[in-house]
């Protein structure tokens, strides 16, 4: 349990993370251990993201059966419609899920500060720093993902412009709260309006996707696959975590029952073949037997997850003939082993169309985010570094790792750049409307009821300065993407040399943001 420290600045930190004997260690060594623990938590976030992404794919792939009567022949027409809209899935499931580490961290920070008239700076600092990490390094990585010469462009520019507008407006709105409307103070009304704007983003993006009149932009949409993850990409040989439960449902096989719990990989065989019942009693027995087989297969898949977590996969590669590479691979496997065993408790991704796995993944992410907040408090106490600086750098980069992994996977697996780039812009919106809005709503509501006082912001001027730096550098990022669209006809890929030049420019913008923001919140600028 974290102790209460009354010693600040450069004096000895008497707080401890788990054991009181930590205070007897030299502070440089303690800082090293806490940074090591922080890095290991980020490894865990990266590991859970692959499972989260797979569960999300199963949610988005889910289809419902629609039965219609032909008005001419009066025959039944069975159609399989997607439950999730392409754009809404990007904004809600993908962006919200990958931003969940930052949202959890900010919410935990707010709950810890509840009853305090001053809001914690860890959450807002992390979310602003995360926005910069999303915009610059993640774009830089996604540009390099396509194969040499391959181009991937945004198919629906209208939706992207709507998402980009709400992304920029989110940070303008935050600046208005901090410096214009009620300087250095957040009221209950401002917090409530912040959260409500996430709903407006969803409505506006859906209206643009459906081309509603008077609301949507008159921009044509180029070819875009109907499925969120195209079926032809499933066999691309992409190397994710090799979980045995990863299978794919093929709706075109109409003779196979659409089982709610799990789907077989080849979708053949007696376990998954619907047998026409002869009477009601036979139908009841058949359904009971089928359900029993479903649960038996489900338990086998879950058991196999633990086996896969322990066993080192065998890969036939000439590179692995090198003893040093094999040793490095074994060491990496041992490093990941605790996380793999822990995440094996997450149910297989095809249970309830992926929803249980999705929710469990978010719970694990919340748990890791809680540990991250504690480690950050200890690092700030031991080193005396401004918490905002840690938030802009280490926390923003580490908690944004799921965003990086998800955008990279989307850039690899999808034929267009829509989801990869939408995840970046929408995550930035979610960071403000939900990641800052919800914690502020919790604190302001409590202060309004208990004290009739608004919520004050610590170092609001430093946070506002970081927002100004973010605006300036983000214009440079969008300019780079526009130039690539005009020159190469696509935002991602293209000639390898120019892809690397783009990557370098974006990383330079990120370094400028981090340096200037850190100096600003520290009072140097």
C-alpha cells in the first residue's frame, strides 16, 4: 500500500510502493527500479492489445439475420446485415478501446483527488502528451507499414475531415476552458458539455458516412471494403500472438449454424452441422447436445490458451540458427511469460461474438493503468521531476502503445488507410471528451454537491502553453499528409525513401513538442 509522503522537492522520499524497506534503498536505485517497472507495465499493455484487437474484430464482423418477404413472389429472402457501422466502429470500439489506458489513468487520478479543490495534473498531462504521440510517432510508423511501392489512402475523405475537425476542436475547447471561459477553473457545466460532445462526434461522423443532406460534406467516397477487416487479409500471414482460439466466421456457408458462442476454424464437421429435427423432442435433444459440444470445445480452447502461453513457438527460419538470436528469443519469451499467463484468463475471442473478451481486456488495461499511476507517483517523489513532464513523456508514450499497435495492425490488414488514421484522430477526440471530461465531471459534481465550489486546475498556464505548441506542430503534421496526398496520391506507403523522410519529419515535430512542453510546464519558458 502506498504510504503518505510529507517530504517533497529534493529531500528524501519516504513513500513506498509495496514494502517499507524500499525507503532504505538509494534513491537513484529506487528510481531505476520504478522506471523498470513502468517499462514492464508498458510491455503488458502491448501484449493485451493484440487480444483486445482480435475481440474487437469479432464484434465488428458480427452480422444479424434479416428475413424479408418478396412482394412479387412472396418468398422469404434471408439477408445477413452488419450490426456495426464501419465509421462508428472506428470511433467507438477502436478509438475508445485503444485510448482506455489513458482514460483509466485519468479517471483513477481523479478518484484519488476527489474532495480536493484542485484537479490532479497527471491525467490531463498524459492525455495532451498522448495526443502528440498519436499524431506524430504513430503516423510516422504507419507511413512505413505498407510494402515497398504500395500505397494506401483514405477512402472516405469526408469522414476523415469530420473526425479531424472534432479532434482539433477538442483541444481548442480545452484551451477555452483553461484560459477564456473560466480561467484556471472547471465548472460542472463545462465538464458536462465536454462529455456530451463525444455524442455529437458520433452523430456527425455517422451522418457523414450515410451522406445525410444539409449535414454531410459533398465529397465522393472511393472504393472501400464492406467488411471492417477484409476476408482476403485473413490469410496474409501476419504474425500476431498465436492464440489457438483465433478463427474466422464465413457467413457465405449457409449450411452451417451461426453458433453464438464459438465458431469452428474450417466450419465443417458434425459439431457445427445443423441436423433437421424430426419432432420437438428430437429438436430439444439436438439443441442440448449441440450446446454441450459448444461448451466442451470452448473449454478446450480456453485450456489451450494457457498451453500456448507457456510453450515457445517453433519457427522455421534460417535466422534462428544463430545461437544468439535463439537465446534472445527465449529471453523475450520468459519476459512475456507472466503477462501471457495472466492474459490467458481472458476468455476466447469468439465467446459472445467477442464482447466478453473485449470487456475483460479493458479490465486488465485498467488494472495496469492503476499500477502505472502508482509508479509515476513514486518516480516523481524520488526524482523530484515535475509530474507533468513525466506525463508528457513516459506516460504518454507508454499508455499510447495500444494506439500504436492497433493503428499498425489496421494499416497492415486493411486495404485503405481509413481505420489506421481514424484511430489516431478519433483517439485524440476521445482523450478530451471522455478521458478528461469524465474525470472532471466526477470531481466537479462532487465539489458542487459537497462544497459548492468549482474545480481548480494546477499549473493551468503550463497546460495551456502545451496546447499552443500542440496546435502549431499538428498543423505541420497535417501539412505533411496533404503534401503526400497531392504528390503520391496516398497518405501511407509509397517510395521507401520518401516514406522514411516523412517518418523523420513527423518524429522531429514530436521531439519539438515534448521539449517545449516540458520546458513550459517546468516554468523555464
